[in-house]
C-alpha cells in the first residue's frame, strides 16, 4: 500500500492508536500499520477480479477472538474501495441476524445499506451520493453523445432512454420491476427538484417502510423489503451499482458467532439456511458483481451441535479437505483460516506503532529494536501465553506502555515489564479470555 512508507497525519495516528488501545479495529489508517496477511489478501483480491468481471464470491474468514479477522476485513474494505467497489459492512448481534422472526434480518439489511461506502465517502451513508452520481453521469453521457444542450426537450428524451436501459436490465431480476420503477421515480424527482419524493424513495431502499399500504400510497409500489427477501435486494443493488459505473458490491458481515449463540435450534437453522442461500447463489451464477465475506470463530464454524457445521449442507461445502494443514492452507477454499502472525511480523508492527506514537506526540523515539524484542519475549513468556495471547492483547499492552513512557519520562521499559502490576494484569487477561482460546505465537 502506498501509505505504509509515509508519515501518518496526526488525525489518523490519533484514531489508529485510540482504536487499537480500546481493542477495536480503526476504519482509517490501516495501510500505515499493515503487517503480514499477504497471502490471505492476495487470495481475496483474486476474488475481487472475478467479481468485477461479472462473477460472484462468498468467503468465510475464521480465526480466534483477537486474531485479526476484523483487521483483515477492514484492510480488504480499503483495497476494494480503491478499486471502484461499493462496500457494505455490518456486525451481527442479538438484534441483527441473517433471518429472524422480529425483523432481525431486515435490521442487518438496514445496517448494510446505512454503511454503504465508496472511495469518496468511506465513512458510510453513500446511497444518496451514488444515486445522484448515477443520474449526473447519465446526463453527461447523453450530452456528449447527442451534442444537445441542457434544457433541450430532446436531451431529456435521450436521458430517459439511457435511464430506461439501466432500469430494464434490473427489472429482469427477482423483485426487479418495482426496484427499477423506484429508480426511474428517483430520476424524475431529481430532475424536477422534488426532494420529498427523493427522500421517500431512499427511505424505501433503506428498508424503512413497515407497511405495504404506506408504500403503495406514497410511492405506488405494492411491496416492501422484508426479513425474508432482503438479500434479494442486495443482489439488485450489486447489478445496479455496476450499471451506475462502479465495479460491484462487496458485503462484509462480521461476528457470525452471534448466530452460534442463538439458543433456539430452529432459529439457528433458519439463519444457516439463509447463509446457504447466499453461498449457493455466488457459486451457481445467481448473483453478479457481488462479493460476500463473513467472519467467524473456529467454534462458531466447527461445533457440530450449534455451529455452522451443524447444518449438514453447509458442512459438506465448507469442511476442510484432507491435505490442508497449518502452514499449508488452501487459500482458494471457501474458508480462510487465519494463521498466527509470526514473531517477526509482531516486531515490525510494534516498530510501526512506536514510530507513529513518537510522531503524534512530537518526541524522539525512545524504544530500540532490542527493547521491542524484549517486550515481545516478556509478553509471550507469561504462563499460558502460548495458548491464550493474541495480537489484540499484545497491541493493547504495547500502546499503554508507550503512553506511560511518554507521560513519565523517568520510567524505563525494564521497570514496567518487571512490575507486579503488569504480571497481575497479564494473568487476569489470560484467565478472562480463556474460554474461546487464542492464537499461538513463538519467539
């Protein structure tokens, strides 16, 4: 990535360090601290090339808590936006699922649409921007092709024909007729300066109409987006975004563990059935210009009683083959299992963070490479660290250490690492997190 050799702006450095210290992945600034995962990124970017040519892809990223699943998702998110994709991401929760009886599936759809992001609007909320850009592009193309000037009635007809060509392509898909009708309605409201109608159509696209009667009275369409069919509309959006000049749509769904945690067996199975539908569509050519990446813990995937593998149709599709093993994983398979970062990669990451911290607060970097090696050895030398420690824990400790050394110049690294408080905090962290298990690191 281009940014990795440049000094990060202070605004980005502040966001990155604060996010990592809080145990969450920053949405900006990742290229400045990206380390490892080269093979995984290359495998996922191969999918991106296929998607941009009209294909589709569905992948599962599997790793223990804190192993870097969310970091990899955010890294891919930045890559694909640079390549002209629109990205929609959402974390599942008790209120957001793939399928539900009280609107949990629709809540996931709303989250995805609310988080629509482009290179020029990476923070989300890009739906209106995309619709307006589409119309502006169509108008510009019509002017160039016809040589007519804005305001000419013939130009309006030329634009109408181009709009119709897009909506006709969309209308051939499931639920496409109403979707295309609303796209056309948005265009005419845009031309006429009717902001009220535009807002109503955007509200429909966001899945915010709860009654068909209301949608019929306000927009003249007989359907609304529901818990059962929300995924069909993502397929429609993927096709439309391509026709609007983007490379395609990439959907990222994190925290599949929340499906694993659903206590009701039937409800879990309905969610896995929806997951199967999404997976099959991408393999069977029923979706175009659409990529789906989901992330889960090993237990949420492999538990044959409650996990994804409890649904036999998914287990038979996703189970690892006989020849793949740690250190030689098949990264072209549907499931990408994250390998632990090496000690060398963690050292490089700590060097990047140390320099970023020094640049942000304007002091000469104090920690040498030998200091960083000592820190890593101490972290992984704790009792149980070989099974329980993760990059998240190491990074959080390291940033706290940098903060303390900056605020208390008389302190030394050796004194902090040998303190009883540090030992107690580490033993607490290991015992609190041990339920799920973590990634093994070696020095």
